[in-house]
C-alpha cells in the first residue's frame, strides 16, 4: 500500500467511491451513513455501484 503508485491508486478509488455515494439521492442521510449502509446492505451497495 505504500510502494510505487499504490497510494495514488487508492486515493483515486476512495474519491470515486465518495463521488458515487454523493450522487446517490434515494436516502436523505450523510455520506458517512451511506458508507455504513452500503457495507451492511448488499442491495444498497449494488444500487450505489449501478449494478
């Protein structure tokens, strides 16, 4: 995680995930709570990812 391009790659993945959570408008909760909900509920995670 700390060698070569890994830190930049992980930062990009984190930014993409935050953008996806911010664009999800079905629930009126904060991004932190959306992250928790996506971790607990596979259907919500699929909705956020657009699967």
